[in-house]
C-alpha cells in the first residue's frame, strides 16, 4: 500500500515517453502495456524516475524487444525498480 499513487516517469533515450501512477491492491496484480517507438536498431537507454531516484537500463533493440518493469519496496523501505528483457512476448497466467 505504500506504493499507492506513486508516480513513475519513463524515459527512452532521455526523452519522457510515459507517466504512470501506481495503484496498490490486495487482489491479483495488474499490468499496463505500453508501446514505445524506437527510431532504429541498436542500443537505447531506458530510465525510470521515481521521486528523486533514476533507474537506468541499457536496452539492445531488437534483441530485447519486450521489457517487463516492476516496482517494489525493499526491506529497508526504499523503492526498487526491477526489469526483465527478452526477445519474445511475456505470457501471463
């Protein structure tokens, strides 16, 4: 519940592409799909800004075409952004 209404800014190659407000729930977690336009093949930089912290990840397109980003709290109460990258779509069950 501590992540409720937390604002995340998503930047691709240092340009803001999306803003997300997290919603806390006791039910099954939901996800949001976003399509980001990439101008060419090669290495890109994905950044997620949370409060005063920026998490930076290198993305190799098209090898890492599908990206799953999740926010969670560490035991010390700090926010962490996790990322998974792969070439094919994720399947949620």
